[in-house]
């Protein structure tokens, strides 16, 4: 059930938005980790908030 990018935009804007948002958060998370170092996540433990949305 693959759809092209354009079909996503017209078929379900919310789904398309959620998809791009999760990609954005993933790349932000990686960016933060490279800036703060790999210890960043571990130091804050389970309560890492924004980066643990599970998207």
C-alpha cells in the first residue's frame, strides 16, 4: 500500500505532517546527541522528555 509523496499530502495531511514531524524529531535527537555527547541521554535517565515521544 505504497503511496507517492503527493498522494500523502492530498490523502491525509495529518498523517503526512506526523510523518515529517517524527523524522524531524529523530534528526533533532541525533543532532543533540552529537552536540552533547552520547552520555546526554543516559545522564538524564528515563525522563528525557522531548526526545522520548516514541514517534
